[in-house]
């Protein structure tokens, strides 16, 4: 049996796709995959921050359309790139094991958030990262930095930035132990990551019941539970990429879920922790608390 897999063509996307497909092969060794590379709007437009492009699902829309049109059987994504609601007719069927979900201060010098020099130039085009940075270190300068992970690392090494804020998951997956820069992780309390960061998923047509069953057998249980809480949070908090909101669920020993969520705006940040056994209920409770801070800030 051969399945067609649609994904982005960046080196990291191809690594992530292979990582997810290896989980499927562990369940069904005889399966074959054909990779189909899709150029997305987010890949083609590199000169503007994501929130200024104004396209919802900027990295996933074209890839999912290939599945809906029957040109591919599976679409592979970083979960953080998926909007809270998929296009009708699609469903998430497989979750990879989660890589470290946190953001990090990335630099040649090995800076931490505390040791960045006053006036340091820090690169990011994420509104969330920029707002939490301003709340943590109002004395630094935030400048836009777009591109794939390897592109951003090259720009950082060129000396145009003192540091950048990037996801640990992408760095570790792309470079492994050969990371050409140093990364100092940021806690979820300092900078809550975007929901789904560190998880790779497979999206399929909801009518393909046999494929859904196969892929669910290959899913990582902890990642699936954490993703359920985070996507419920994302849907209920109602924040797009133009709002500085983050949330991270962690499945603790014994089955309890710890959810850390935060909102930053105007140099202030608000962080909450919620605990519970039901991922959907935990995500909704965290969203209600963060929504209150957003409402208070808009008055």
C-alpha cells in the first residue's frame, strides 16, 4: 500500500514528516509513502511578519487543500501552525511524540533572558514573543526576523542580531547535537509557547475511516492529550497570531494535566496555572482566566 503525503519543503518540515511517518511504520511496516512538496503562502512571503499577511492558516491551507482535492492522502503539519478549527471534512488523526515545547533565547554568545545586554537587538516576528519579551526585558530592542529555522540561524550568525527567540523543538529536530548556536530555554511561566508547539500531526479526510484508525494506533498518547487541552484553549480564548497568548499542557504522572497559560500586552504579562483530569475542561478553564485579563486590558 502506498500513501501520498503532502508537506512543506523546508529541511525541518521534511525531518518532521519522516519522524511522524516512522511512528506509522512501527505500526504498519509494509506501508509505503510518497512525499508531495507544497509551497505555502507563508513560505513564499518572507518580507512581512505573519500577522501582517492577513491569511488564516498561512502554513497549512494549501497543504490541506491537496488532501481535500484528493491529490494527497495525508497532510503533515507542525500542530502550532494549525488554526483551532480545520476546514470541513478534515480531522487530525495522528500525533507525534512531543519535542521540547519551550521557546529559547538563541545566540552565539550563550545569552539567557537575564544576561542579554541592555539595548540588545533580539529577532522575532511573533507578536506573542515580542510582547512577552517587552514585559520581561523592556530595555532590549525587538526587530523582525522571518524565514525557516535554518534561515533565521544564518541571519543570527551573520551578526545582524544579538539574539533571537526560537522554538527549541525546531532547533533540536533540525540540528540535533550539531546546533551552531547556543539556546537558553525560557520557562512556560516566562514565555508560554503557542498551543501545539513541539508536536507534529497528520491531517486526513474524515471519510477515510480506515486511515484514521491506522494513524490513531501510531499516535503518542501523551501528545494527543496535551494537544487536546491546548487546542481547546486556543478555540475558547479566541486569539489569532496578532494576540500575545500562549498555553502549554503537561501530562503529569498519575494522569493530572498541568496547564500554564499567559497573555502579554503593553509591557505587562499575566500567567495562570490550571490543574485537572479532563483535557478539554482544563483548556476551557485556562481560556476563561486569560480572557478576563484580555478584557481588563481593553478597558
